[in-house]
DNA sequence: TGGGGATTT
């Protein structure tokens, strides 16, 4: 049998999307060579079989959810438009039912239905819920991929993943041809990943007319998404929620002429009493639990003390924040057998997005949150306590309307509420952009100021990001990516950390630095429960290094490896418990380390200077390598506890560090974050000469590089 | 003497 190129080309539309380009090129190049055309025909046949194998005609059932009633309308919008914006609050069923609606449309055969979530846990749980509703096992028709876990097979039609995974895939699948549909969920969270993806997708749409995109969001700033995608239609689905009564109880009360201020803590207590009173008057007994939003750990602790001391009958006070151990967090999610009264959960922003506290009937909102903001002027990351946006306050109050009618007390006035910004600033507007810029350079996305971001970052932030990349040697003075830059872009870690790895390969201390860098890119595995601070500190001191928080990580790693090889998994868990270590985070540390190790081997194959040796390295070799990523985080001791750093920054050592007591003359820090003061966290004693040795190729070229004048023995920052 | 929350080829 022989085929004409034209016959073959018409068959292409039946093929798997990811195969089409390759086969089309084969046909074009074949001209009339029958052998090649026959080969192309074979490939087409294989591809069509792949599609048919996935075509499933099982009837899909929809549970009774608000979105199910709107199925026809949604189906129509998806078939008629390339991009659809779907808004719906929690309980609308959008996350679980949308992929099923796509399947019903016959999508998911010629390519995957890709569905992104901001968090790994969500990707996994959503995947198993959809698999269950489709009566299939996880990894078959419905799969998921998150960092370290891949449960996707040849038969997978719906793939749940974190948005970070999809972003990473753009590196080897430029036009995301694996996918027939992309669902970007929780777009309103506007994380760096989501904003980058929304820009990237907008760019590839003209080249992928067969791709369907659905942006889903809470009912927040919908027109913005619609406008970004050429006025894509918006469909709003109601959530299954109950009305929430919002009461304003400002801390500043006007009494005649005088303004009387109440302390936030007293305001919280008064609000709790008001809610409990209300229940008592209704005489129906406890109706549900109270969730209180506060900005941080210290405020939570203070409020917890106050509420426990107050004479409240049968209440259970439970703090909730991310640094809490799993056991402590579980108290919030599992109601103990003996508990009968009202639970009062005191929480940071974790409960606004990442976690759902069950059984909440009342919310008390201080209207405050700690927000990370990077200042391009002082080149410092800050964590100020700020008034939250209207959208954020509404998200918080929405947390009490999920089981029945709820009541939310806001500890600020209605006037205050309406004077606040409508939406929370997107992360891209308040963060250092070095990592984003490096990714864009390695993807060859062209001029960053031309990239179609939903919220384009300020030019000053872009310039500042380039400056850091220059300091790291990742770009040259013309802003072109260097060899180091290419290597950094392969490492899934912060560019500063990546720079340490590259330097370490040249200083023969990759073993130590890989351990350190993987520790720095996860959450600290050491636990410090509030009621066992002394006990945990004692255990943590066992492997502490007196001059370096970094080498403390290496000591812990070595100690743990010994235990891990000697003990069973169960014994290892007990070991963690006894030594105040988080078993999960220790595993995360090892997984990260393994991943980085594999990538280093790949880099080594292309770079003969990249050396890996197993002998223990010296203090100097390790810290010189770390310093390559932390040049602007050095400091020289001043009077008292103060240090002078680059750009005349004055900072203090974080008191939790072992190095704090020694207070060495010269230090470097993994992080400088301004809270009540500018604190250096994760620190080590260094010799300033190391920076000079490292410096020559960096120091002179750079804008604000600190250099060290020995005679004056002080840090001088230069600006050209 | 003290710091919100996520994520990655």
C-alpha cells in the first residue's frame, strides 16, 4: 500500500498531539520517497492506536454539586473558546468535576488533561478523589505528578500536578504538546509559578490552536484573567456555602470626643466572649468552633495564654501554624474523645489557603498578616505585619460558612475595610526576581519587560534581579547567560544555593555542600515544641557545630545516616520523635539531596572542572564555597551585638543559632530577613580573605559588591 | 533572644 503526502496529512488530526509535529516533518521531508512515506504511515497508525486505546466511552456520573447543574453551559463555553475563566468558591465542585466534563467532551485522548494545583498535597488528594469518582485506580485513567512522586501511565488521561511541575516541563516540551487541555486551578492565589504559567500559556496559544485552557479561581479579580486572555468568557458558579454575618468590632472605639484604644489581645478576648455569650443566649449549646486569624507565632502564643487564663467554660485553645509538628497540628484536625466544648483555633495564614480547619462556625479576624516583601533599594527581604486586602478578609470570613450559617467578627471598622486594597499584591510584585529571570533566560523567552505577565514586575525589580545574577556570575555585563548560569538553571534550587554547589565542585567539597544546600532548600527538620523547648534544644545541641550552622547540618546528616542504616523504619520514626526531628522533613531532605546529586552527575559529564570527591573537606573549603553564593551576606562585628554588612546594612545574629554566643568577628549568613530588626539566620564564622580570593572576577564588575579593605577592616559597598 | 505561606527538570 502506498500513500500520498496529502492523504497522510489529513490523518494527522486523528493522531496524538505530541506526535503530530514530528510526523508532519517526516512527511514533508519524504517528498515522494515511498519508503519514508510508508514509515510515516506506520507512525500514524501507532499514534492513532495510542489515541484509541485511551478512548473510553464509560458513562460519567456527576454528584449533586452546584457545578453539575451548569454542565451544559460550561461544555458549550469550552467547545467554543480556547480559553475559559471559571470562577467558583469552595464547594462548587469545580476542581473535581471540571476534568470529568472535559472527558465527556471527548478530550483527554489525543493528549492529557493537565490540571495544576499550588500544593503537592492538594494534587494528590484531588487525583485520588477524581479516580474514585471515575471508578479507576490512581495511576490509571487519573494520575498525578509532584516532586519525587510520579504516578502517571500510558493510559492516563487526567494528570494532576503542582504548577511547579508544569512550569518545569516547559523546558523539554516547549509547546506543552503532551496536553490537550490545561486547567490552572486556584489562579487567584497569584503565586510566582501561576503568574509565570499564565504568561507562558498566553505566548504559546497561537501556536497551539488545538489546546484548551481553563483558568479557575475564587471570585477574585476575574476580569483581569479574562482580559489577559483576550476577553475570554467568564462563568461563575455559586459555592455551596451558607451566609456569613459580618460584625465589625474595631479596636478603636469612639466614645464621645475621645478615642479609646483596645489592645488586640483584649479585642480577641472580648470577641470570643461575645460569641460564647451569643450561643448561651440561643440556649442550644455549643454550635461550632472558633477560628482566629493572627499575623504570627508570637501573637498566637500571647493570645493562647490569655484565653487559657480567662475564665471561659469548656473551651479548648489550639494554636496552628506551619512550623508546628505534625502531632501538634493533628490536634486541630482530630477532635479528641473527651473534648466536648468549643475549640478555639488560633492560626496564621495557613488556615486561609493551605489547610482547612473542619467544623468552624465563627471567625475572628485581626485583619493582619505577615507579608514577605523584598526591597530592591536595601536589597533586603522584609516580613512586615500588614493590613490584609478586602479579598483576603473575605476569604477568611468565608471559612465559617461551610457547615452552616456563620458569624465573623472583624477587629477593625467597616470604614477601614473599604479603605483597604481590593486584592492582595501578586507575589511577582514583591519578591527578588533572580530565579525567575534565570529561568526565562534559559528558556530563551526574550526581553523580560516584553513578556506578557498578568502583572508585569517593576523595571527596578528586574534590574535588581539581574544584579544578583551578575554577582553570582550567572550573567555577564551584557545580561547574557553564562556557563555558570546554564548550570544554575539546571538545579531546582535558589540561584544563590546553586552557586554554592558549583563552587564546591571546584573546591572538592561537594559532599558537604550538597548536604547543606539541600537542607537550606527545605523547611528546618528540627522541631521545637513550645512546651519542650529545653528538651529539644538539648537534643539538637548534640550535633551542633560551634562556629557554623551549616556544618551543624552536616553533623546531623551523618548522625542520621548511621541511624537510618541501623534501624527499621519504625525505629527510625521513634528516633526522630525522641530527638525532636520531623521524620517527613528528614525524608524530604534526603529526597532533595538525591535529586541534586543526580543533576550534579549530569552537569559533571559536560564540565571537566566539575569534580566530586568523597573525602571529608576542610572548614575553609566548605565555607569558601558557600560564600560564593552569599557574598552580599557577610558582616563585620561592631559595638554590642551589631554587625555591619554590605551597603552599610546593620544586622543582628538570630539568637537561636549556636554561633550567637561566640559572636565571631566576621560572619556570613544564609538569610537576612528584617522583622523587628534585620536578622541573620543560619550563620558561620568566616575569614574575609576568602571573599577577596573569590572576589576578583566578581567584585570589580559588580554594582554593589562589598569589598574589604584590610587596613580599615570594614565592609565597604561600592556603587558605580 | 525570636520569623507568614508555598513550590521546582
